[in-house]
């Protein structure tokens, strides 16, 4: 659930609030006189392809040469 906070409360507790957002990864909507004006959210670093597929490395089984042309297969579908 996205939390909201007024600009005045944010100003008074900014460091504490930033630490909480960094820790829990949630975003915060800042309001000015009850109207939403800003969204504050932590930056999430993207994982590399190697990190995403690390647990699958070495587990794939390839039954054919991956460099073999497939034009014949595609022609059969026409």
C-alpha cells in the first residue's frame, strides 16, 4: 500500500522517512494541502542477464545445433 505524507511532516522527519523507504522499498506520495504533488521511491538497480539466469546456467539441454538454418521449418508453416 502506498503511503501519503504532507510536505510539512516530510520536512520535519525527512532523514528518518528516507531511511524507511530505502529499507522497505515502498514509495511515498507527498501532498500539499491534501493534493498529491510528488512521488518518492527508491532506485532499484536492474540485474544483469548473468544474475537473472545464474541459477539456470548449465541446466539447459540442447538437442540440435543452434546454428542450423530453419528456413525449411518456416516454409512448412506457409
